[in-house]
């Protein structure tokens, strides 16, 4: 079973003990003594409920302790003398000054905040050679999925903890078993740390093992995406041993190599990678070729396959409401990838499609390419369906792509999903115009991805609730 270690920092001993005792969703607690004004090692250890890792990180290795080294090492020596389960000491520190205790195991740590060193393998081997009994901890800053692969390849030195600090390294924190790690760290004390609650409840880290199937979302940036919340909730609800993780990159080939290395079985694709796969040798199905983009990758015995569920996801909320589309006058705002998918979906349903964008020449080009019409910006009122396929209104920007006076028609569909009610939809509701929000499309396409990968019916309500909860907890008003 993978373990979670919650890092606790504080300014006073009373606060440290209070935070220590409040830890939930974790298997052990890292007590950071650096930064505590009135350090009392005995008080930190007394009456502990969970095993602890005692750390007093020096300022020269990214910590808060900037006093005498002898004083710092004396605190660690005291923790060892008192039988703390683990004591973290820097590889570059004078470890001979802290003593030993059969009840305490050393975590021999090395942090590199400047990047992923070229001699990573040599450092890992040197650390193991310096203390064969210690847990070797390597925390380095990663800037790419290539660095993540190096972490897996170059740190195989027995009992260890491997952390990729930075956004591309999230998979090292969520899937410690892929990197042979004794545990993963949770909290907010270091770059990229994830809360214990999210690691335990969303990613189910403690259930992870070498048999856990791996899925991902790729593209950049990914922090705004509700997809990990949705897919992991679905896996959990159905008891499927799988996890869905962010793998941030703007390089499609890098993702494919890393996906092979880590064993990714399927992936959601977001900007800027939706059009990148054909040039990488990925087989695009008919829908992806028609759309000129893919949002879903699946691994088959013959290699990677790509499809696009944006079209089906777009139509699903309209179909559920039995909105008549044949010969309907549909105006799409925007001329990017989302507009393209909406136009193709509506055209295939028999609608009359008009594209309107601030860059009117781009709207005209896309219209000609798709065999639909273009119309000036802003479009004249009087449509049957208005679709916002621009990012206007995305949190935190409370804006509308067009003026309120232009909102005269039968229905408004905004593909923005956070916030769920954009200014455009709020105006439409106030004017009595029926609306559809982007979260419905997001869930509809995610459901189809899930079913493609697993072969079982997706728990749509579970996915919807997970997405709503994610948006609420990440500051996006619903």
C-alpha cells in the first residue's frame, strides 16, 4: 500500500502539535521544526498518534533554519535519541554528529531547486553508498516529462523517496509506486505539494500499486481542468483499480514517450496538443480526421489511436432537451477548435450554421473549410441557437463575448464551464432565454472517454457531482 506523509509547519510548538494532531488522510506526519520559534523536540514527539518524520531543514537546502549548524544537528540528534520513527537529514550535512538509534531510521535527503541535475544517477548512487541503511530521498525540480522519466530511470537505489517538484512532476506525487517511493508527501510546504485529502480521496493513493491502471490528461496548462476529479470519482464509484493523473506538456512526442515509459493506457487531450497526433504517427479515426483534432487517446495492441468526443459531447445536451436542429439557424461565436467542433456537430444534425468572430477573415476561412456560412461580428439578433465557443467569460474574467442588447433569440449555449453560469448565460436567463452551460458538454464527452477506455457504462451523475465540487473548491462560482 502506498503511504501518504503530511508535512506540518508552524511558528510555535503549540501550533505544531495542534496541526500534528489534526492530521487526517495520512499515514505519517513530517514535523518541520525549522521555522518554529520555541522548539521542543520532546514536546513535538509526546503523545503522537501517527509515526513521524522529524525534519529541521537548513536554509542552505531550502528550509527556514538559519541558525548555527551545531544547534540544528543537536535538535535532530535529540529526535533520534528519543526514538522518532524517522529523522530527515541532508546528504550534505555532518551526519556523524547526530548519532544512531535502532528505533529511528534516517531519511537521507537531497533537494535541488534549480532543476533536474545531469548527474542524477550518480548522486543517487553516492547517497546510497554513504548510508546503505537509509531511505534515500531525492527531490528535484522538473521542467518536463523527460525529467520525470529520468527520475524513474536514474533513482533505482533501493528504499527511496522520489519527488519531481513542479507541475510536470505531479505524477511522482500521485503515483509513488511508479517510482519505487516509500511514501509521498502532502501539504503546502513545498512546490507542487498536493493536500492529503486530495491524494487520499480523489486519487486514492493508498490503494495504488503496480497493478493500478494509469490514465492521464495532457496539454498545458492543466490546473483548471475538472477531468481528474471526474474520472477518478468514476473509477472509485465502480471499484476500478485505476487512476487518472495530470501530465503537463506542450510536446506531444514527449507525452507519448513518457506514456510508454509509465504505462499510460489512455489520455484526454487539451490545448495545445489537440492537432498534434497525426504527425506523431498516431492513428486518427474518421471523427478525429473530420474534426481536424483529437481529444482522446487510447492504447491498443497495435499502438495509439485518437478520436474526438467533443462533437458528441456538444450535441448531447441538445439531444437530451430534444432541441430541433434540422434547418435551425445556429450562430457560433469564435473560430477556433471549439467553434470547429460545434460547427461540425450542428452541420451533421442538419442545422444552418453561421460563424462569427472578431477576426472576421478567420471566421470566413473556417466557414469555407467546413462548408457553412460566416456572418459579421457581432452577429445580428434573431437566431435559433447562439453558441459561445470563445473563452470569454472564463473565470476569473466576468465578461460576455457580445453585448446584452444583442441577446435576442431562442436558446444560448455557452461552452465555458467555469463559472457554470457565465455573464452571457446570466443575461440570457434574465431575458427569459433558455440556456445550456459548458459543464454539460464537459461531462458528456468525459463519459464517452471513460466508456472507451473501460468498456463499462460511466456513472454520469458521479462525474457531474465531482466536476461541480472541483469547481466550487477551486474558486469557480457555480
